[in-house]
C-alpha cells in the first residue's frame, strides 16, 4: 500500500492496472483500494491547496519527535509483548 501511495502521489499519470493487481495480490479488495485511493488523493489535494496558499503548519505539527511523543498519553515507542 505504501508503494501505491508514493506512486499515486508522485506519478499519478503512471498508475495502471498492475498497481491495482499488486494490491489484490497482497489481499486488498476493491472497496479497500477505493477508500485508500480516496484518502491518498484527499491528502495530496489538501496539501497542494495549503502549499499553494502559503499556509504555515500549526505549531503542534512542527514539534521535535521526542516532544511530540512526550505530549501523548501513550508511549508509542514502547513495544507490546
């Protein structure tokens, strides 16, 4: 799915049936692929709008990783046994 998202983001005109087939081979069904494509496309769209309008990220979006994790109520770096 990550390869699909990168290709759709960077090279949307190069998407073809083989990209869908690869997702099917990994167990994704058509509904899941449709939803994922819509989400990927939406984030690409909204980021381009923000970039085009010169919108600056919110302060919380630019925190260093350790600060961001410390602000969470759960330790995301912790492994689950």
